[in-house]
C-alpha cells in the first residue's frame, strides 16, 4: 500500500511544476480522447449504415433474371412471373412478404412538352417491403390491384414538376393511352439515386395495368424475411424455388443487403484499426515524454532523494513515489481526454440530421483510462527505478 506521505510528496512535486506536468500529460489527453472518439465514430458509422439499409427495406431479398442462355439471350418463359412470386410465398416459410415490380420508360406531358418518367407497376405488398414515405394522400392498396383501378402515386419531384404549388391528389396524369388519377405523393425513405426501380420522376401504378404497356412479367422479385437472422436462409430458398421452376440454362441473381452491410462493416473496421493505431502511437509518444521528464526530474531531485534515504526512506518508497507521479500524470491526462471525448459527441448530436444518435461505448472509456495509466506506469518505471537505486552518500554530494 502507498502511504499518505508518498501521496503528499508526489502531489507537492507535481504542484511545483504545473506547466511541465501539464505539457507532459498533453499527449496522454490526446491519445485517450482519440481512443474514445474512434470507437464512438465507428459505432455511429455502423448505426448510420444500418439505418440507411433499413430505410431501403428491412430484411430484403431480391431476385432478377440475368440471362436465359450462354449469350445473354432472353427467353420469355424464363422471365419472373406472378406464379413465381406465389410459389416463393408458399414455399419459403420464413418469408413474411413477397412482391414484384416492373418498370419501363414512359412519358408524360408537362405544359405541352413530353417529359420522360419511369412507369413502375407494383403488386400488393410492395409498400410493406419498401416502406416508402407517403407525403400526401395514400399509397396503392389491395383494392387497387384487384380492381385494376387507374390510380397512381407519384414521386415528390414529379409532383413539383407537374403540379407546382398545387395539391396533386385527385388530379389526372396521362401516360400513353391511359389516364391515371393521382391518389398519393411519396418519396423513398433513403434515396437510392436511381439504383432501384424508383427514380426521381416515377409514377407507380397497380401491376395488372402494366399489361397495357408491355408483356406480363416481373423484373424484380422482392421477398422480405421475417427476422434478420432468416435473411441468408430465405436467399438460398428463393434461389432454389426459382431454379426448380425454370430451365437450367436460366441464370438468376438472388441477393440481399447483408453483403452491403458486411462491406461497410469491413471498411469501418479497417478505418477503426488505423485510427486506433494512431491513438496508440500518440500514447507511446506521450509515454516517451513522461519517461524523459521523469528522468530529468530524478536528476533535478537527486539531492532530495539522498536526504530521504539518509533519514530512513526505503528503496520501495522511493520507487512508489516516482511511479505514483507518473501514474498521476497519465491518469489525470486520461481522465481529461475522456471527458473531452465524451463532451464532443454530446455537443454535436443536436446538429446531426434526422434521429441519428452518437453512442458512447463504456468499454472504450474503460480501455482508454487503463491504457493511459498503464502507459504512465510502464514508461515511468525506468526513471523510478533509477531514483530508487541511487546511493545516499553519492546523492548528498550531488550538486
């Protein structure tokens, strides 16, 4: 146990050299703050990526035809169809929902000028899978599909173009030979920038009405797994169902968003490791600074050490005193760095978009403090040991 006298001597020594002690602990402050902030940024990035993927749709598996033969040819019988969707729905127990889409280019007339749009036919269940944000009116429902009603929903960008400063709900949009009544305006929860069937200027209609424009097939088949842990199993089962229903020459791409998440996690882990290495380098540099300052301190206080030994101080007490000084420098720096690292996320969280929160890892705080203290003790041991080994007679003659 370290006695109260040792504590008092160590504290008095640090108070006598406040500027030197502060400059020495500055590296520890930076290093410990970096450890907490790196883990915080990594957790926040992971949370943001998860939110983005879930915004596209939770637990989604999607399938599409790649080719029917060896030369990228397409055979109509190999196209995905409504019976395929029903077979997946019946044959995959872990599937909570299934839906199909078909999108083709089409035009609408804006102030006498034709403008290209994406016409998207969707089956019942599409909204439950994609979870689009309805801004006005409603989305297409089961009655719209079963009755083949000429209703549609349009994107916010198209609404602003067709009906600026007006309520588009109830207005008419003509595409080709059919006119549709707008029943809602929507946007994607997370923008896919045209990488899905939804584009900036899109019109969504009931799937049965696509017969008026093109052949009756599905370009993308969506399946939603009941639970996140079922996604991989559902992906395999969907692929098996499609292979069993079509020719062996047909190639289907069946994927899920887990691969995107895994790639994002790998990038996040790589960046985290790099930044943690930088943080540990900062701590090592600060440790070298502690060692240097402590060696200088031992030289400056050689006579003091000799006096203490002459009046009965043991080697262990001298060693404990200098180790305690190194511990106080590194521990205080670690605490200051951790406090700063915790304050920064708290300050910037209100400025972040949406409901994004900044999680702070308690484990990272504990690790930062322990590593900081260990750094001080490790690099302070050599100067402390040198001080403890000084001979009283030689120390008293030191000038």
